[in-house]
């Protein structure tokens, strides 16, 4: 609270009011406009009441101010005319400009002067011996703040010698919330207020729903979105169709069982997978005959496989979880393709998956998976290798090597390594394989149809491209918005 604000409140408290803010400003030797700002602020907080006091006076124009000492134009003209008279042409020499013209007309109207044309050239002569300069006296009265007759004022205003001047001062009294000290209302509800319970008695500033918010400077794409756009462009250029991946919650059947992943597999433990507690299970969405075929191939094998030889449990397949890979979407798409009547297809997906694992510089509990799937007759491992060379060459990674690997739902399976020109070594960039018959045949796929697939994370290539060495700086609540704003567009080796 300012010193002036405090003095205003104390004055109102002691005297019950301030009769005139203008007089109070003079007594405090402060500018009235400064005081008005404080008055409006106090009134808005309902600390004081305010009544307008209208003031009125006449003010001199700049032209009139010059006549206070020299006299009015008509008086100046009268003074330069001698008793014997003055040729009219000489008046313009002695009083050039408006003073001579205006003064001559006014003096003629007041019958102080006359014109004599008997001698040929017009001549100005006096009609009175002396004059009283009433106009000058009226202007002096106005300058001194004295009242003048209304008719005289109108005459002066008509000559543009005076003008109306109005202003306001204020009568101040105690308001509904009067206090000797202003308590500023809070603008935000803080965590401390909630913890201590002070929000219950805290006064809050009213929200102004009519106020216009600050115009944002513009949106910025996150690095993951930039790289994802480039991946999507590569897939579409290669003729792939994007799969619908907006189903984060999956049943264990589509996420594991349909992929010929045994129910005793370590990935299906709670320490590797996020299982839902509400709803914990689902009982819809899988046709009974397909469910039975999947059960049989797990327990007894088939299609050249001996199966896993365990007692497959329906309850285990009905558990809800956060999908651990987008291959769960691929299994749904392939099943639908088999039911609708097989035709060659290319699918891809780029979306979020979830795994219950320890968080460190290179791992998060949720990340993005990029997946490509091709379904056609007579596909071989050579087709898979050829497609991978084409795909990764478009990413700017033309040098590939492959290493045999194991996946429950692909055989053969290969880890993909690419040579890094910056690090001068081969790095693992993805995983791939051919879907097993134990997965495809229960779906109803023809015997001569094979499916090749590969996958990689979105975060790892993004971190390499943008020079980020901690995944938590790229994805999650610790991401710096300034990093998002300053990073350039992603351009892969298309």
C-alpha cells in the first residue's frame, strides 16, 4: 500500500469523508490525476464510495491571452487613429493582419470610429473622444476566475476568445468493505492454501470472463511428431495402409494368445505388463470357433508344430492390459483380412505401447513403436530382407546386417543392425521376422500365404537425429518446452 493511499484511508476514517478530492490534493501537494488513480483502485475494491463533483469555468484562448496587456483589437485600432483622422490604407500598415481587420470592424460596430469619403480617399475618423476597453476587462476577469455576464460570455465565445472548461473532483466516503489497510485478493489457488485450509477464508479476485487472453506466439511440433511424420511418409510412399491404433487397452488374447505366445511366458507377468484392475477382464470380441483353434494349437500344436503342451486357460486370455506392442493391432487386422476373404495387404502403425519396466536414460514405461506388416502369397525370408533394405535406405541407413533371434510369434526371426557413419560401428535398430503358421492358420489364412513384419522404436532414431542422450528429455513430463520450440524440422534420407 502506498503512503498516499494510506493517508486517504486515514483521512476518511478520521473525518468520515473527504469533501473534495481537488482540495485534498492541494493540501497534500500531490497531482490530482495521481490521486484519481488511487481513488479508482480503492473504489473498485469497495473500500470507499465516490461521488462526482462537476466543475465549470471559462478559459482564455491563446489569442485572448495576448490582449490582456496590449488591449483588445478594437482598442488598439482606436489608439492608432489620431484626432485628425487616418487614411484607411495606413491602418493596414500600422496594424497588419487580423488585429487591424477585426479591430476596425469591432470599433465601427461600437460606433467608436467612422469613415469619411468626402475627400476622395477613405479616411477613418473618431466619433468619440475616449473609450473604455470592456473586452480587455472581461478577459482579465476571466483570467482571474471572476464571474461574467452570460451575454458577455456568449459574445466572447463567438469571437473565440474564451472557451468552456469542465473537470471533476470527487467526494469520498466509507465503502462497504472499508478498512484502514487494503487486503489484496488472491488471483490463484495455490497448493499451500489447500494444504493449510486458508482458501476457505481467502478473498479471491473475481474472474473476468470478458477479458481477452494473450494471443499465443504459435504452435510447435514435438521432435517425435516430426520424425513420426517422416516415417509415415516413407510407409505411404511404399504403398502401406495405416492401421487403427487408438485402442490402448487390449485383452490378453489379442496381445499374447493370438500371437502364439504361451501363457507362462515371462512377458505376461505383472512385473513386465500393466494389467487393469477395473475392468479386469473382458468376455466379448473373440468368436468362439477362433478361440477354440487358438486353444488347440497352444495345447496340442498343429500346422507342423507340437504346440506348448500345457492346459490353456480362458480366464488368462480375458485379462485386460495396456498393450505391450502394436502387434496386437496387427493380429486383429490379419484376422479380419482372413475373414473378409484374403487379398494381399501392406499395413503399418506408429503409436504408443506400455511396458512395466524400470525407467532409466534409455527406457520408459511407455514409448512409441513403429511396425510394418506385409501379407501375400509365397513370401520368403529373402523378401523380408529386400523390403528391409528398401525401408531403411529411405531412412538414410543403407548398410544393414542381420542376426538370428527368437520371437514367440515369428520364425525365422532377425535382429536388424545398421552401420552408423558417426560412430563407425553397427548398431541395433529393430527386430523382424515371418509370422509363424501357428499364428496365421487359426485365423483362417490360406496355406500359401505368409506374413513378414518388422518393428523399431520411434524414440531411438529421434534421439540420434536430435542429439538427445536421455529419453526423459524427449518424452514425458520433464521435457523442456524450449527444446520443442528451438529444434529444426526432421529430414531423413528419403
